[in-house]
């Protein structure tokens, strides 16, 4: 995974996916619909909120570039 010093502002979508296969499916789907910066992170989602998300933590990009066309 590539690392960056700070997160770029903009729309954030969090996906809860259990296991590597589901994570890969989620990242592939996000890339197909135009996501350009896909991060991979661990956290806790409760009642639809990512309770331990810290926007100041350096992002870890998943290293999956978005396709040129969907």
C-alpha cells in the first residue's frame, strides 16, 4: 500500500466488508464507479457511524487505480 502525508478533502464513503474477498469486491466496485483514491483502513462502524475514524491519520491508499472507463 502507498502512504500519503494527508487526506485530500472531498466525499468520503466508508464500506464495512468482512474478509479479504469482500474487501476486494468493495474496492473493485468503487473503482468501477469512478473512485479515484481508495483507502484501506480498519475501524468500528456503529449505527452507521465510523466511531473511531480520525481524519488526521495519514491515509493508506489501497493501490488499486480506478479504471479509465466504466
